[in-house]
C-alpha cells in the first residue's frame, strides 16, 4: 500500500534495484525507488517530495530552459519511462511553447518553432571551413571561441592585433572584397545602386566569357528598369562573384547583407543602360523568372557556356555514392518551361544525352543521370569559370578517373 498523500499509483513492479514504475495522477509513468512510497506512519519532507513531485506538472516545472534540459536528461538516462504530455515552457526569446520529449530528443533543440527554424537555417547555410578561408584571405585567422553560426561573435587576429566583431557581417563590412581581390577597405559603402565604373561593352559581343556570365545573370541576377542590374550570392560563392566583378571592371567593392534565412549574402549592384540593353539578346529582361526566353547564339560552344553559367546560379552538381563509387548528378531549374526545354534540346543535339523533367508548383527541373552528368562535366568544364561548381566537380572527376585537365575559358 502506498504512503498517505502520494499522488502516484503502482503501475508495474520488476523488483530490480529497488525500483518500480509508478503512474502519476497526470498520466506520467516514471521509474522511481520503491521505499518512499511504502505505507509509513511518518513521512519525512524528503520522502514526501518523491510522493508528490512530478516533472510533467506545471506546479513542479518553473518557466525556464534549465528545467527543460533537466527534464530531457531524465528521459535520456531512462529515469522517465514514458511521457505523452506537452507542458508549456519558456523559450530563450521569451515566447511560450509546448512540445513533447520525442520531438526535443530527435531535433536536439530546446525552444519554440520560430527559434528552431532560425537555428536550423543558420546551421544549414553556415560552413566553418569557408568562413576560415574568407577570414584568412583578408589577412586574419580565427581565434577562440570559434563561431557556430554567422550571427555568433567573431574573434579574429593577426600579428599584434586582436579584434572581436558582433557577427560575420560586421567583419565583412569593414573588410569587403574589392575588384582586385580581398584587399581591405575601411570605408563601408551603402548597399545601393551607383554609377560605378564598369565596362559597358563587356556583353556587346558574343563570346564564351560573355555567354557564361550572361547565363549566370539569367539564373541569379536581375534587371530593374532600363539600367539597374544586380546579382546576389551566398558568401561561400564570393570568389566567383569577385571574378564577375573583374570581368566587368567593377569600380566598387562588393556589398554584404543578412538574408531572411540568416545567411550572409554578397551582392554586386551597378547601373548601365548599355549592358542592360546588351543583356536583352540573351533573353534577360525585367521580371524574367517565369518568362525567361531562350537566347540566340551563332556558335554552339557559346550555348554550352551559357548553360554552364546558368547551372552556376540555378543549377546543381550533386555528388553521391552508389556501390562505393562516387557518382554525379547535374541539374537545373527555372520558372520558364520554354527555357528548360530549350536547354534540354540543345544538350541533346550537341552531346546526344537526355535528362528527366519534373515539376514542382511553378518550377520546372531538368536533371541528368550519372553517365550523362559525366559527359556534361567533360563538355562544360572548358567553357566554365575557374571557381564554378562545374570546375570543382570536374577536378574531383579527374582525380577519380585520371582525366587530364583541360584549359578553361576564364
């Protein structure tokens, strides 16, 4: 018989180590020692805690993250046998949230859905090795404590200097990449269109380089009005945007911002009526996302260069393993079905390979199998930029198969 005042009832008894599973009046099953629950005339305050305390009840859980972590540790250590309840907790941001243990344990997160989404997005877009490379190219090295996201404090140092920044964005704004490389500039310019020096004739003639960069703009760039042009990339792709700035003879530094998904983005914006007019021959006009028309080229090589540039923006080169062999999958997507079909027909006519189509809402995707992707890599590599994903994938392919590296156009 259980002691007087107990809020538990005996659920099952295994007789192992003096423990049994008791059921609280709220429905929680918990693994506890047997002796505090025995029917004794005198119940000490310490044993009385065992009789009434329940980690699932609001009266015994204060609104703090520490209690939730402790509660999770009880389940991890198998001190709690079962928990189907969803009590209310207080997140770090101040919002209340309800959750169960299975969700917490699987996600390894202690907070509301909004904070979880923010944290997961930060981790998704954060690559520590890339950040270390970006910092080192600006003449610094990382120092502890090392950041886990772009929004964490950033500690950097170089000979005789130690600096701390509230986040990665602050560091990049003080040391932006110039058109000549990673030379530091201490003047932070506002993120706005400006009439900075550019080569207005860089898209006036058809070439492999102009076709590649036109494909890049067609995917990730935009034309606003009759002269405003811009292109945005994740900070991990900063080198290729620097190459594009060099191709333009861009007279300003790149700009940086934090996106809605908490990723650090690098942008290049400029104004040029001549370039905006030249881009129309490549089908690049205002609000092109759903209406991108196929470009017209006089040479088939430039068609492949345009497709290579487009893949750099709205495409992918994925690697996967099949029977312990590294395989590749190349694909591209667009809101314009006409453009995707044109790309498929051009690749088929020149390379003799076909891909598969898929549609998701307003987006049409085209992807190729491993054998077809390898053929694509071999033909797109010579017309790609040295910092493109095509070039990186081809380098891996060459190391596996022993291919001799070919010369690339830029």
